C-alpha cells in the first residue's frame, strides 16, 4: 500500500484518492521541514484536479468559519439598518450571507491571480517552472495557513490582528517555494 507521502516516478501519478489521502502528510512536511529541497520533492506531485479540490474546499470551509465568527461576535450594522430602513437582524443576515458568498468565490480567484502575477514575474526572469508546479507547492502551505488564519477569526478580541500572523510564515515559505519551482538548473 502507498505511504502517505507517496513517491512518484515520471511514468505514473497516483490516483486522485491516493493523492488526496497524502495531502495531510504533505502539508505537515512543508510546514515543519521548510526548505528548497522539500518543495523540489513536492513540486511534481500536483494535478489540476487536486488544485481545484483544495481551492474549493478552502473556500467552503473559510466561508463557514466566517459565518460562525459572525455568530460569535455579530458585526454592528445598526447605522446601516437605520439608514436603509431595515431591521438590524436583516442587515446582519445580508452582510453575513454576502461575505460568505464572496469568500467562497474570491478564495480561488485571488489565489490563482496572485499566483499568476508571481508566475509572470518568474517567467520574465527566465524561469522554466510551470504554473501548476507553483500553484501546487503554494497550496501545500497556503491551505493550512489560510485555514489557521480563518480559525483565528473566531477569537473575538483579537480578530483584527491575530488572523494575519500566519501570513508572516507564508512569506518565508513562498520564497522557498518560488526558488524550488523557478530556479534554473546549472549544467
């Protein structure tokens, strides 16, 4: 049976279910042993199916957590409700539903667009890495850190600053990932 951190040769890729089962191990490996070598080992293991699965799941979970955070600490919409002539509860419900939909839709869009910008910069600099490789390795830390960041919104007193803390680590990881995917091999 395949190990949770599967090995690939150039002739075969694991089935979707096997690759999905390996994701938690890959997340842990990238987060706890960050290095260029780690990202080089992981960069060819991705597929567009796994990328889209993670992005959509991240959008759904993030939207749910934000709805939960608003249930714990409801936003003050009284001035909006007064000025628009609707009840505070209706204004709050509209805000929460709108935010949940936007988070679900914008999560994959912003991830792919920001990845595209970084990819274009790397290509201009002469990279031979692929967009799929780059998106894949950034998802390996981006998904768990984005979920952690979203979970931190559940702490009402700190939800204005604490959710941004995991993104500091993301900066270090994106640098390592970009080097692993885009550096040119010397002959």
